[in-house]
């Protein structure tokens, strides 16, 4: 690894809170997996757990409220 890049990356990471450090790690893992030619599903599994449960609940609620409803005047 290029020592200048490693040093700069370390300095930047030290300034980030833990949750953003985790995002950087997840992104780096995704890049490494893509470079190895991993299947798309394998790359996506690295992001499992990234969305917190409260946000997942809001997403599920929005889907329930907004999907499977037909507005006959819309078409």
C-alpha cells in the first residue's frame, strides 16, 4: 500500500466518528470485493445491518402506506 495514502487515510479516519468510520470500512470492503470479482449478492451482504431498526420501520411503513394503492384517476 502507498504509505502516503495510508497515512492520509489514517489521519482522516481519526477525525471521523465511529459510525462514519464503519461506513468507510464497508465501502473499502465493497471495493475490494468488486476487485476480486465477487458476485453482486456477496457485495451487498457487506451492507447488512447498516440501516438501523427505526429507519427500517419507517421504510416498511412508507411501503405499506404507499404501495398497492391504485388511483384510477391517475392513469
